[in-house]
């Protein structure tokens, strides 16, 4: 039997590639003649760096950068040496968890550290970037990030405008002559599941600003400032982006990557599936095993396990697609209409959540569930 395993992480319990390897061993212990391939899986959000670095023979590079409040924070990026690719989650440098609740104010946060991460990856030789935009604390339309990359944003007096969200209001001109020349050699793939435009009622300030600490007054100001800044940027760069779906992602980073760096915005799961190179394996697979910590109706809305199952079905309709999960909500059956033939919660007995999420318990439950499933499948296939 030819089996492909592509598990999302069980957050707080086991990583994507670790879960995949547990399942591979469980199958081969019973059925050593099976051909089993393990791929990392993520959706561009939290866990993407770990999944791709572990699954594609990369490494994690630690970097100290400027955090969203302007103070140093420990950050990192994934480095894939074979393709000179950097995998970056913007939240590692500019994420909301890095800002205490009482200090959340998007006028006073910056993406400068994200630019420093990109620069560190450039120094290592990376020219391809996979960027995850989820979980930002910022609403600076990329002002900080771009400043760190050598773009200059000037006031009417010709002075540096600053790097915080509130500094957008003072930007009167943009000087691109000092931008890092290596950026011209780069390709930026942006994992973006947000469809919001940059400004207006569905824009980044109105929709996401309040969760970052913006009051109604601040939301109104930011929307106006970002709109004016974006018009100037489009004029200087010769590329439009304000109304583009996803422009409002991560406080306007979707716009910044597209207009200033030529970035391509792609749904996160689709981007990761392309990056891991799973298609050829799925074309000849009898069974796909995927899954995640909790399966519910939201899983059917393009999350990674459903995305890989749909890809498998598109390549060959006879491939069996099975999902394993730590827990399943009552509405989890929605996934059966979106590519997953059957799903199985792995718990074998009632237990506290804390116990169920212990690494050793998860491994045992994954192994036992997989071996029972494949005992049945082998009987059917062998006959």
C-alpha cells in the first residue's frame, strides 16, 4: 500500500513532522512492505516555520530584532538551504502576544523587526521568502519593515518620518534609492487568507484595529493616514494595491509586500502545499492520512487538512483520505463534504484535556488509532 502522511500540528502537543513520523512507524511496525512518505503541513500561520524547517531538512535561525514596541525581542526564521528559502512568521517579530494588553495601541507599534528578519535572511543568501502574516500587533502599512530594508520615508521638512503606525501621518515623500539592492533578486510568496482591502469599512483599521487596541477615534485616523500613504506609494512604485483582496492583512502588510516588493498573495494552505512538493506522491497514493488537533466546521473552510485532502482528490479520485484529530466537534462532519472521506478522534478513554495533550499520550493514541485503521484497510486491500 502506498501511503502519504501530511499532518498539521496538534498545537501544544506534537508538531506536524513529529506526528507524521509517529504514524509512519506505527504503520511500518505492522506492515513493513508498505511505502510511507511523510510531509510537513501548515497553513501559513503559527507553526509554519517549524513544520517546513523540520519537514524540508532546514534549520531554525535565531535573530534578535526590534519588537513591535521598539524594544529588542528574540525572533527567528526558518532556513531551507537547498532552495535558499526563508520561512518567516511575521508574528515572531511583530506579533500581538509581544505587546502587553495595557500597552496595545497600533499608533505606537512597528514592523521594523520584520524588516530586520528579512535582512538577516538576505545575509544568509536567501532570495525566496515564504511569509506568514497572521497575528500582527501592527497597523503601520509596512512602514517599519520597509524602513529596515532601506526605503526612506520623509516628512515635508525632509526628515525621517519614523517607524511607528502613528508616523504614517507625517510621510510626505518616499525615497527608494537606498532600498537593499538584493531585494530585486527576491521572490516573496505571502501566505494570506484574509481578503480585506486596505482601507474603508472592511479595511485593516476598521476590522482589525480594535483587537490591537485602537479606539474608534484611532481607527478613523489610521484609515485616513493609511489611505493617503497608500496613494503616495502607488504613485511612486507604479503599482496599485489598495483595493486588492488581502491588502489589509496584518495592518497593511499585504499592501506593502505587493506594492513595494512585488509579493504574491496566496491562500496559506495552497502556498504551503506547493512549497512541500507533495503532488507527485499524492498522484500514486492509495491513502492520505492528515489531521489536526481539533476538527470542526472551520476545518472545512480551507484549513490545511481539508486543503491537502482536496488536492489528493483532484489528482486521483480513488485516493482514500482519512483525518485523525485530538477532538471532533459536533459539526466536524462538514469535512466529509470537502474532501475528507472519514475522520477519527484518537482518544481512547475520557481524560482531562491536559492529560490528553501530553506528548506521550498523544503518541500512544496516534499509534493505536492508525494501527486499527490500517488493520481494516489492509484486509480490504489484500482481498
